[in-house]
C-alpha cells in the first residue's frame, strides 16, 4: 500500500491541507490528539476575515502599548509571569511595528486572505457542506465618526487590499443594526463578505467528509519524528510509529513544541483570545461586526451570540484570566444595552503568532516535513488557501504566488 502523507493537527489549517491532498490523489492520514476542531479553531469569532490584512504590530503600537497596559479597560493584556520568557518574541514583534515592515506584513497577508470566501467555497464545493459558508456583510462599529477617521491607517491598508467601506452615521446606524444602542454612532460596512456559524462543527463535518472519501483520521498524539538520510520516514505517536512519505505540521501554537523535537526553535508565541456566548439572546445582529473600541467581533451563531476577541500575551500552558472576559462582557453590555439572554459560556484559545505576523508555509529544508502554522488572528480565514498551497507544494504543482515571505527558512538559520 502507498505510504501516506501525515498531517498533524486537525484545526482549520490541517483539515484543509488533508482535503486538498486527498483531492490531489494522495493517501492521507490526519492526526490529532483530540477530536477535530478543538484547538484555536474551536472558539474563534467565525469570521472569514478577508479584509483583516492589518496585523497587530503596526507603527501605532509603540504609542498604544504603554497606554493599553496600564488601562484596565483596554483590550490588550499581558500575563506578567510569562514576560521574561516572552521578551525576545515581544522585542522582535515590536521591532516590526514600523511603516516599512507593517507594509510588508500587509502585503504578505493579502495573497492568503483576500479571496478567502471563495477559498472556503472551493473547499466545500460539491459536498453536503456548502451551507456552512454564509454570505454576509461585515461592519466595524465605532462610537463616533471621529473614531472611524482615527482608524485611517487601518482603512488605508484595507483599501489597498481592495476593501472600501460604506460609512453610516446617525439614525442609519440603528436602522442597519437595531441591536446597537446609542454607544455606536458610526458603522463602516463592507459588502460581499462571509462567516461561519459554528467553526468547530464545520471542521468536524469537513473531517467526516474526508474520511467518507477514504481519508483516515487518527486520534493520537504525535511525539517525535524519525528521519533517514535527512528525510522523514516515520512519525512516532502515542499509538506507535507510522511510516510516511511526508509530514505536515499544522498544530497551531503546539507546532512550536513539535518543531523543538526537530531541534528547531521557532519564535512562535500566543496571543491568547477569549469568547463569551450569550445563549438564547433576545436580539441578534443581522451580520457579524467588529466592536472597534473593545477590539472584539460579534457573530450571530447557531449556539447564540458570540463575542470573541481581546489579546492577552501569555503562554499556552496557563489557564484563563478573568479580566479579558470581564472586559468583553462590559463592552457587550455597553453596545447592546437591550440584550437579554439565558446564560453565558466562556472560552479561551491560543492564536499562534510569529513576530512578523506571517505564517510559516513551506518545507523545512529538503526533509519532506512541511509547516503550516503561525496564522495569528486569521487562521480560520486563511486555512483553506494555506492547505491548498501546501498540497500543491507537496505534489509538485507550483502555486501561482510568491511563497518566499512564508518560507520557514527565515527562522531556520
Ligand atoms: C478569540 C479568537 C477569535 C478568533 N477569531 C478569528 C476569526 O474570526 N477568523 C479567523 O480567521 N481567525 C480567528 N482566530 C484565529 C484562529 O482561530 C486561529 O488562527 C486558527 O484557529 C489556527 O488554526 P490551526 O489549524 O493553525 O490551529 P488549531 O485550531 O489550534 O489546531 C491545532 C490542532 O493541533 C492539535 N495538536 C497539537 N499538538 C499535537 C500533537 N502533538 N499531536 C497531534 N495533534 C496535536 C491540537 O489538538 C489542535 O486540534 C481567532 C482566535 C481567537 C483565539
């Protein structure tokens, strides 16, 4: 029997890679130590955020960070106990927060983000899963028009990527989204976007489709790699070794631990994020939104109204903090003053982030081991395109974009 390609990690990036490899006629084993879609891909905001080309580390971060860290109402948090360990990453991350590097990061993100709705549709085309991709508008909600204008850098970059908003003010705001109270005085609306109403269920069903088409899903932890003459020959797992021709590391933040098994130290840290679900809400927005002041997104989902966002720099072994959840709830109460609900559910997840906010997509030298991680705030969005690119690289089909910015080689010197 043909030896398989093993894809490690069944989040949005891994399942997309497995599907595209399967479509290219490869034998694929998709592995996860748990059920599919239970990592960062579980609780994200569900936005197919094709406009989200502006990373967190833009030039304004230098003046915003000190304010944010001392202001308890700001959406940026730091787990101070992790600071010493994280300092080298923070230094690199901040060093990229200048005009030239920010422009480079935006230009790196454009090719993997801006056609994401079409990429998700391609992933599920001609399958029973097409209903998962919901067409929608997407709005940024600001307290005032002046706040929208204050966000000019970010909107210039979005326009550069092809996304120009229609701006609503006054009564038009509440006419467009009646759930919004008077704390929102300006909406910047993007047409032609998309979202997912239950990311974990979407991923679970993509994996079920993959196995129905002959793919294999194994629930087991990958522990190590065995190479011969510099090339991967087998994966060591909790249920024994698995021979393979190639391996793809799509393990989100935990890719850092797997890279360490290969003797490679990658500057990958987590921007921890949180969600609150308001169950049985009395109101829902028609379309997803970003509440700009609180830096969280709101998505009308199957299980309720999900508010997801905030950034807490910290580590991926520590449990959740209370402050980000409190903040989400406070801002949600401010912008949705009439919202009633039966109960809330809370969650924390680990965005996997590199210092230049650009994922690692490519082969590690000539090892047959590929990387597909580091998608920070946009892994749900960029997963299908990343998976397609990885499948093309592995099967020798040249993708039609310049892959240099994503090459893992930048961290392997
Ligand atoms: C609050 C929040 C809101 C967000 N909102 C959005 C959004 O609206 N849109 C968007 O595009 N992105 C969003 N993101 C970011 C997005 O969720 C992530 O970028 C994305 O989920 C990363 O996907 P992944 O497949 O790389 O990793 P993950 O989904 O984390 O999957 C990694 C998988 O690897 C498995 N694994 C790890 N180690 C091993 C091992 N040794 N052996 C076997 N399996 C292993 C894990 O169990 C896990 O299932 C958000 C993130 C957060 C936290």
